[in-house]
C-alpha cells in the first residue's frame, strides 16, 4: 500500500506571518554583525593545536560546536569548543536587543529565521573548518564508568580541521576509518548513555517527521528524519557539557537551568500497563528509561510504547537560580537526562546558552558573574519558554500544512499504518503512516501497537487538518 506522494510548492511564509517572524534584521544590527570583533581577544589561550572537527546536519552553516574526544586511560578526555557569541555581541547593543526579542533560531523547511544576523551566525561566529575562531573551550575528563572527574572552562582560539555530517561519521565508522579526533566517540557515547540510563534518564525515540524538497524544491514530501548511532554519540558530548554547566550553576546558586520534573507514578503505571497489554516484557529492576531503551526499533509495539512513554517527560521548563535561595533536588533536576542540566552548547541558535556560558566562565575562574548577565537571568526564563513555544508551533504548523497538502488529492487512498495511541475520550486514536511520514487522527482504529490499513478521509489545506479511517487491521497486534 505504500506510495510516495508529493505536495506542490508550499507557502511557509503564511506561517511566518501568523507568528510574526522575519529573517530580516534592523540595519543597525546587521551593521554590528558585519563589524563584529572579539571583545576578549587579549585574554584567550591558543588551542589551535587541538585538532577539532564538527558534526552537523548537511548544509548547516551556524556551527556552534567543535569536538575532540580521545581515550584517556580507561576513560576519555573531551574537548568541546563552543562558539563564543558573547565575545561578538555588545551587551545592550542592537544585536543583543534583537536577540532578546527572538529568543532562538526558528527553523522552516525552506530556511531559518535566525537568532543573530547571518554575518555573525554563519560567518565570524561559526566554527567553520580551517578558520581561527573565538570559542569557549570545555575540557572534561570522564572515567571508565562515565563519571566526570575534572572540568575546565576557558576562553580560547581554536581551528576546526574537518566538517562532517552524521552519514560521513557512520560511513567512516563502518569502514574503520574514523578521524583520530573522534575515534573514541562511539565508546564515549555508549559509556555515557549507559551512565545516564543507570541514573533514570529517559530517551524517547518517537518518529521525527522531516519535510524535504523534491524536484529542486518545486514540490515537497515528508519522510522519517534519518537518525544514526552517530547522532546519539554526538548528542552525548553536548549532554555531558550541559550537565557540567548545570552542576556548576547549581553549586554557585546562580544561572539558568533546563528542568523536567521526575515522572509521576501515574505515568509509570500507564507505561507498565501498556507494556503488559501489548505483551512486552519489562525486565525486573529496569527503570522506565532502561525499559524503553531496550525495545526493538523495528517493532510496531515500540512506537506505541514510546508514545505512552512521552508522558514521563511532562512539565519541562526553565529555572532562574536566585542567589541565597534553597532549592530542592526535585526543583532543579532534568529527569530526562538523569541530573541537573543547562542548555550551554548552542549559543548561535539559543539566547540562554550565551548567559549560561558566562556564568560558568565566571564561577570557575572565581570572578563575579557580570552584571549584564546577572540582571538578565530572571527574565530569561520567560523569554526562553516563550520562544520554545513559538518554535514548537512553527514546526507543528509546518508539518500540519505539509501533511494536508500532500494528502489533498489522496482522499480515499489507502496506506499501511501503525496505531500509536488509543483514543482516550478527549481525542481519537492516532496512527503513523511511514511513507509519506504522516501522523494523524484515525477513526475505527484497532488497539495501539496494531498494524492496519487506513483510508484518507480529511485533507483540508485551509485549516491544515487531516484524518484517517481504519479499513482493515492485521490479524493481530504485532508483538
């Protein structure tokens, strides 16, 4: 039943207008970006001898991070260079003012609405290969069990040697030819993943819909966003530094944390009940995160259980730490990563990371946190929460619009699907169609985890609404 279907050219400007988003900057902000210079050039250490590389999606130009991961005894030595945006943005200046209005870069299938003017985010601030760049360098030693045993943060100059995407890394890994700077990355990634799972972390592997151009951008379709082990290995480096940044701020009592409360007993009970209903064994003593991580990726039941598991991670937010305030562990924890955490590794794309970085630099060097940082922390919580919501809306509306246009001429067409979610009285069942990659409501669906055939019943391009009806199911749920 699977077929590839495409949408004609889509008007994503419609969504940008609805959200009042523009890629254009005030002339004074653009002028600042074009003349930006390193404000901290005199105090940097030269780390250009470290052979950094970058790993990013194809086509990315705003490169926030460069890494160098090597074996260190039975553990690892991690160098992680982060674009030093604070060195290029004058507090109170035009770029600073505009970035506080935006909060973060917003991504659309046909381009981004950047946080900073492109001459900065894709030019002088980006850690492009063969360019000497100002950076904040994190040096972290990790032992063989995954524990952090030493952390250092400093302003440095660095030079990336190579730019890879995730497919490049996997191709080299399979051939045994990984670049020396990331030869230890797979072992590091697996070690830290195991470490985090042992501490209750939860990794949700739900389908990630990707809107991709077809025929040179004259049409669009949806597909599953490719995710490789290299994505996870690389993410573990960012998570490591984010947890180090969280710990530094937590101990100092000042900063901006990303928080997710511990899973509720009800959410865990619902996941256990779903596993029992689908006939999936939950190993004795396994945490919810360990249970989800052990599920086979290609089983339809895994999709349903990951959907139920998403309820474990409700209540995400930000916390501005106020000096002198006593916080409970439950107030500061990010249950998804199994510890205290802060966004710190993408300052070209997220406003809060610039401030978290400055707090960590000050605290680790024994200096007072700069006034321009301390005075902004209280309002950053609301700024980042608001921009997160807008970014989520932009992504959701882009997908909804594409789904509706892709299916507009497919009313009555049938597709193979898997039921992700049972109806709950407030919303209908939800199904996943893999080609094109579409998630939508479905009437008359069998139980979650079942494979079925669905028929398109609704595809309204004005309201961006879609709907299916189950017309046949597999003989039984696939288990």
